[in-house]
C-alpha cells in the first residue's frame, strides 16, 4: 500500500513503520529543480534520483527501509512509488503536494517555484 501523506505528517508515517529501518525521502526531481529548492534531512535521510533514471539505479534503493517519494507537486513521486511497489518495495509513501507543499506547510525557508 502506498500512503498519501502531507509533509507535516512525515514523522507520524515514519512512526507507523518504526522498526523497518532508517526513513528515506527519495527526491525524484531533476537536478535543475534541486538547485532551486531542496529538503534538509531532519531525522531521515534524503536521496536524489531523477524519476527517469530510477529504473537503472534501482539497486541504490534499500528495499528494507521506509521510503517517502517527493517531487514538485506529487504526481511524479506517486508514479515512482507505484513503480517501487511493483518491484517488491514495501513501506512506501507519496508526499502529496511535493516540495511546494513542503515549503508551505513544513519549512518556509524552502523556496517555492
């Protein structure tokens, strides 16, 4: 199951999958987007892999850890979460609203674009 979570619900989701490894935010945005706005790790790790290369870099993703996928607004990250689920990954979430919602709801220091 892929959970739809808001940026402010990230810790609650991680608590619900506690014991399944260190949480990971998978940022699937493009490098030029990362240059505009990035997430600062805070109790979780961040790994950036653009959506288009996730299939070829799949081995870099730990299947035994909770992964919350992030993009600009939530559409690409949901596609990646579905892809990961089809490859046997569990404990998946899509950060609804993406980095845009992250800025508005969680960290106003993250620029909006």
